[in-house]
């Protein structure tokens, strides 16, 4: 471990970490440009570096991009990646209230805490946590998806029924194309361009970014800028102090993110949504959530960034990547002649620990940039709408096209965006629609695979025969009961 620390603290390693962080911030701040794309593009440049330095650079980009996707989410309600969807729920309302800098500092500090917790878990708990991840199969992932759906009660807006309908609509959008299990064409209307389905990032840009552009254009005469901004000296220290005074939320979210992050296939989006829901559930003032609650930003960012560290646990311990960026890092290791797995801790432990320390250092460097740039970035909202709206539209189109270099994704983004805009006029919140789009591709394959497994035993045994499944089911039932009870209590309080 000491040798790994010395490798990570070497000047050359620190330099490549900073380079990776800078590239990660740029990549993460652009809507549609994900950490997976950034690590894949950076991969060829690591060949000229030593394995430790190459991993350090990739780790810096991975960590920084996880935070940077909060920048467009908070400032213009455009999540840079699916993980930042929950960040936008309260980050953008904070910006509209003139607290954009506070939202970015809160996101940066929460990202630091989440990265630290996830990195420490990667460093010390890779073995036990990897064994725990092996207990999860299709039935457990199905129940995790169902549990995550209970967040609809928290983000439905003024109507729970409309929230549920929005969630169903989002899940139906996720079924477009050829099914992953039965090779059946669904909702393609005879168009071969739809056989590949709807890209997740393009769909989320359509749900959040494009309607925001339409709203900016519609209100351009009454609202000349997106939000007000006034310089607030000392806002960084006061924001950090506010989070530290209530540490339960950020610590709980980091732990949730780490646990979910080690499960291959779940990752940051599910971790952020579940943590956001738990933050609202245990808050003393749940009415603020969705209207500018800093705790919502903290929960989402802490969980999303800790999930990044958690996804490295099965990578190092079992050779199984827990996320798409982790898969690219796995490719970097294999190209260097290094095969992850239990033997890696015996043959090259210093490399594992050097990577873990690089991730921790990248979290510190990323927060440094976040605190230093928060004020300058927050001023972007004062750009006149007549200039900002075309910029957001351009980034939305480029981000939708860049994922698969497919113009159809741009058309789908625009279509989903226009539909979401008019649904918003009818009282539908975009959150449940985005939630359904994210969870649909997780729940459906897990359910179909579980039913296939049940053909060889029994459906009861497959869905209810595991202790892990029973625990998740119990949490789901408690979540629903708690949501109904707390909602009734809040209504009685308002009526009183």
C-alpha cells in the first residue's frame, strides 16, 4: 500500500492525474459526452505511459467527468449523463433562485465525499464486496429496478397519477427497437432506423434539455436571462460548512452509491435516484425537494460519484467491470498485459493501490477545480436567452449525435423533447418520464431472464427464494407504505 501511495504521489503521476481531470471536466460538462466516450478516446494516449500512470490518467478523467455532468444539470436543467438526472431536480431550481454557485459547490464537495468513500471501498473492501455482488442475478436486479421505481412518488410533482403515467411512458420509450431477449421488433412502425432503439442519453437530452430550450424561447420577452446571479463572497466555505453540519445525508448517499455501484448493470443512475429518494424520505422538510433543496443535489452527486469507485471493485477483484467506463479501464489493463482478478492482488498489489490512491487524489483535484470555477460557471446563466438558447440547442444536437453518430438519435431527441414540452403544459413532470427511460432497460431484461430461469424450477423460488430478494422486496414495500403515509400526513398538515 505504501509503495502504491508513493507511485501515486510521484510528480509524473500527479501531472497525468491533473490532465485527466481537466479533460474529464470538459467531457462531463458537455451534454451527451459521457465518461465512457472520454476514457475510450483517451485510451490510445495511455500506451506511451506506464501502467500506473495510464490508469491514473483514466481514473482522473473518470472521476472528474462524474462531477462535471452536474454543471449543465444545475445551470440549464440539462443532465450531462443519466447519473445527473436527479441532480437537475433541485440543482436547476437553486440556480433559478440565484444560487447557481452554491449548487455547483455543493455538487463538487459531495462528489469529493462520494469519491473518497467509493475509493476507500475499492482499496479495502474489494474482496468482500465482490463476493456480495456475485449474489445478484436477474431476479435481484428486477427487484432493484422495482425498488427504484418507488421514487416516482417523490418526483411526480403535483399529481401522483400523472407521475405514474409519465413513468409508464418512459418505460414504453425504452422498449422501442428489437428486444434484447426475444429479438422481436417493437414500436418501430416499419422504420429500420428504429430497430436499434432509443439511445438513453439522447432520450434524456430530449426529456430535459430540448423542452428547456423551448421554454427559454417562449419566455424570452419576459425573462431575458435564465436566472439571476449575484457574486457571493465566501459561498464556498458556507456551503461546505452547511453540508458538514448535517453529515448523515452525504455519508448515507455515498454508502448507497458504493453498494449499488459494485453491482454490474446498475451503476450511477440507479444509485443517484435511490439516494435522492432516501434523502427526501428522511428529510424534515420534504416539500423543498424539487424546488431547490441542497440536500437533493448532495444526495445525487455523492451517490453518483461513489458508484464510480464502487464499479471498480468487481473490476479489480473479479475482472468484471461494474460500469461502461470500468469496461474501458479493463481494456486498458488487458492491453498493458495485466489481467484483473484475485491474482492481481498477489502479483501486482502496488498497481491496485496506486490506482486507488490516484482515484482519491483525482477527487481532491476535481473539487479544487469545482470550487475555483463555480463562480465563473454560475455567471453563464446571465447570458441573454437569445444567445444561450441556441448554444444549449447546439450542444443538445451534438450530444445526441455523438453517442452513435446517428442522425436518427437527433430526430428522436427532438420528438421526445417536443412531446415532453407539451406534456409539461398538461402538468406532467419530466422526472418520472426520465426515470422510466432509465429503469425500463434494466427491469425488462431482468424480468424476462428470471422467467426463463423459472421454467427450470418455480417462479416462487426464483423471485422469492433468495434472502437478498426478500430484503429488497421488504424495502420496496416499506418505501411505498412510507410514501403513502408521509404524503397523507403532509396533506393533513397543509389542510390544518
